[in-house]
C-alpha cells in the first residue's frame, strides 16, 4: 500500500468556530477589532444560535456559536493562529490593537515566523496571529523544535501597556 498515494486532498481551513456567551458582544468585538462582518445566520427553534463572520481582506471565516458553558470552559486557550502576510503586517496589526486599547503580548520571533499572542476576545479565547513570511526555513520533512517558547522566544516588540 502506497500511503503517499492515499493521502486525501486538503486545501486549507474552511472556517473556524468558537463557542461564545453573547453573540452580539462577540460580533461587535470581532468587527471593531479585526474588521469582520456578518455573512450568515443560523436560527434554531426560532432563536438566533450562530452567526458566521467573513473578513473583507481574506481572513478565515469565523463562526460564533451561542454555547455559554463551552465558552466558559474554553477561555484562555489558543485554538488557532490567524495568518498575516509578513512582519510589516503583524506590526501594523499590533499598532491597530494598541490604538483600540486592546492588550496583547507584543510581537515575537516564533519558530518560523513572527507571532502576536495574547489578544483575548470577550469570552477569553486567545486570538493569535502568525506570519506566513518565515525567518527560518527547514529542509522538507524536517521537524523543527522549540523548547519552552515563552522562555526562548525573542521579543521583537514589547507588549502594549
């Protein structure tokens, strides 16, 4: 059996889904902070239970599902990293967040690219950003390793005050 020939075709992430405690509050935050806009709504038994937000500049679609208990249990975890093109874009994002008084962890040199961690939405989910542009390239099939990222990462830009 040729395992490589049996690998399914995948093309990326279709959308991200987060449990939230308050749809309106989360929609407002993602709209104001990152520019997301409502694209779809899901109604169950007469109640709005989920909304899908799209990003006008190509970010991944984001589904927000009303699930207060799950939102509470998931607070603080970083489920995903949203890709940004390069170090200039992540610096611009950090500046935007600071202008909006949104605390974050600053811009760091990550394993391959630059990362902006510790932005938290109203439910406490960590929204993390990582550049597509890399500062380090590995050989095909090479497994890169970082030991204790917070201790070994090089901070490029200090966190917002």
